[in-house]
C-alpha cells in the first residue's frame, strides 16, 4: 500500500538498457509564480499555473527564517489555484503577517 500521490514508473531491461522512462521527456522545468493574491479575510492564497505541476508554497523572509510551509511539493492542476492558509506559522503560535511587518 502506498499513499495517494502522483506516481510514474520506468521499465529497464535485465542488461540495464532503459526501455521506458517518462521522466526523460517530462520537462522538469521550474515554474515560478510571480503574482499571487493573499486574501487574509478569506484565508486564501490565489495564483495561476500555466500547466499542471508540483507546488512548494512557503512564507518567511528572504533571506531569513522559513515560518510556514503552506504547500509541500503537492500536485496542482493548471489554471487558477486557491490554497487555504490562516496566516499562522508551522507551530500555530503566531500570525506570520504581523511578525513580518514588525521585522
């Protein structure tokens, strides 16, 4: 048993020859979301993706501490994406935006 996830497989011959490898042609390019709308009153972050990919969304200072992992390399579809985030750090002890403005 394995958890629900986005999986692929490869097929390799006994002599080591690669017969099927979807990673070879999958792209693997980095996508950087340059525009996102954080809506604290709705507890949402809204952004758009040009095609399906895995997302890493974090809050913190640059350079500085990572305060919250909002999305940790999870698959997302293309189009408008809405992530729920209450604005709390990973320990749920403090409200990240208030901390950042006082930094």
